[in-house]
């Protein structure tokens, strides 16, 4: 009969051993184990610990035994030992762009040292709270749940690392100024986790009117224009393109809207001869030739014609579309819609020369008298008699 000195070691837990007939084996009996004896081992951790695995210098790894199972059966063929390894149960919190709240089954808050040595089988309530501008996505390998609050039953140490996402605007190049007829590209760079899945463009043609409704560009633009994108090309830009553009970007968790104003510039010139024209904006500030050469669509300006000595204001002439223009008014207020020229027409004050006059004389009562005046002028004449 061949005997082997077989021993079991463990720390932070205990190991029970029985032979193939179900008899418990103590340290002394294990020290005299008959060769080829089958021994069943069961590892039980202390409270707050969990079983990890078995290690041994004996050739157990290749014998088909699951060394990660707390209960195994081995055949002793030589002297040696086996160790049951236990580790402290620890709940590690990795909160990232948020915070985590952990409670036990009775609602007690667990933090710091209280997250170590929690007994196996304990039920934990874990809540993930995202930082401002972030949103909760999921629990990674811990759980398939998409709810920011979950319950989990401890069987070993666990790392709690929720996933948070955000939508962030890196750059916004919507706003810009373009001359009528040019091509404009509006673009926004957005970083998001997970990635953006949809884009939507909208337009406000009159941002000063609080009752003006936004127009979805997909309802008014050519269907061939790509709108499900972070960039939009308008070609050519016309006066009707001026306004505020909005881009809404969304993924499965959140959305963000950014905006910018597109201004359509016009080259407006004011011409006058034998007089001057003063131009002021809606705030009363004077506008010079340079300002008018880059004036934006929708700007309201007031033009006042001032005749030079010997001249008078006659009318306005314009190549600009101004449907309600009162051409005979010396001062006009217009809303700029396109490029063009506005001319103040001044004419010389007409000179009148009396070439003959037959007024007055002595006549007898009851007689008929005729008065006459002959005059010349470079403008049409009207006559009025006074007595």
C-alpha cells in the first residue's frame, strides 16, 4: 500500500474534504492518503470573500478538472498540496462623466470602505447620474439594461462603469455674408457618442417677427439637395436666402440645435447731380458709399434728397425693385432687397420772363375790358389771376 502526504491550504475561507464513500477527511487522514484515492473538495469563502480558483503543484490542470469551480473531485497519485484561493469582494466604481449611487437592499448608502467585504448574495441598487450635457447610455458588461437604475446580486468583485454620452458642437460655420449670386456652404462639426443618426435643417426668413414660423428646408428645397448632413450648400444665393438657419442633430439618446444668420449682401449705389442725398440706417446712423456697397438684404434705410442752389428735386429713378416707392417724395424709406442704383433727379428751377403785359387802364363804367400777359419759360406755365 502506497501512502501520500496530501494537504489543503486556504485563507479567508475553508475547504471540506470527503472520500468516495462520503466520509469526512481531516488533516491527519489526508496526510496518509492511499494512492489513487478520490477526494471531493468544496471551498466555502468567509463573509465578504468569494472563491477564485484552485492552485496546486500536482498535475491537475490537464486532468479535465475545472479549477475555477468551488467543488472538485481529484485522484491523489503523489504527495503534494492544493490551495483554495479566495479574494475580498470589492465593488469598484468608475463614474466617468457622471456619478454613481450604490445602496444595499435596505436603502443604506454604500461608499468608501463599505464597498469592500460585501457578503456574497447581497442585493445592490445602483443608479447612474450623468453630468450636465451628458446622458446615460448603458452599463457595459455589467447589465444589458438601458435603465439608469439597476439591481445586481453580488457573486464576486465587480467594476461598475456606466457609459455616458454627449453631443458637442466643435465648430459652427452657419453664419456668413454672401453677395447675391454667390455660392454659400453652411456647416457644423458635431461630436457625439453614439454617432449622430439624423440631421434636419430649418429656416427663419424674418427673425424679428416672433410669430414667423420656421420652415423645414426639406419641404421647400430641391429633393436632390442633401439635407441629412451637417453641411448645406446653397447655390446661387438670392435675396430670399437671407435669414437664420437652424441645424438639429440627433442620435438615439439626445439632440442639439445650432443656428447662424446668413446675410445676403447688396451693392447699392446712390447717384445724384446738382444735389446731394443723405442716407441713414434704421438707427439713424449715416451710411457712406462703402457701407452701401455691402449692405445686407432686409436693411431699412432712409434717403433724403437735397437740391443745390438753383435746382429742385424732381423724382427718384431706380434699377432696384421697390414696388411701393413714392418717386416724387423728397425723403423715402426703403427695404433693401437686391443690388442696383438709385438716382435722385434734380432739375433747374424754371426762369419766367414776362414779354408783354396789358393790365390796367381807364375805362367807362359798363364797358368790357381785356387783360393779357405773355410770358416765356423753359418749363410749362400755369396762370392764376388775383384781384
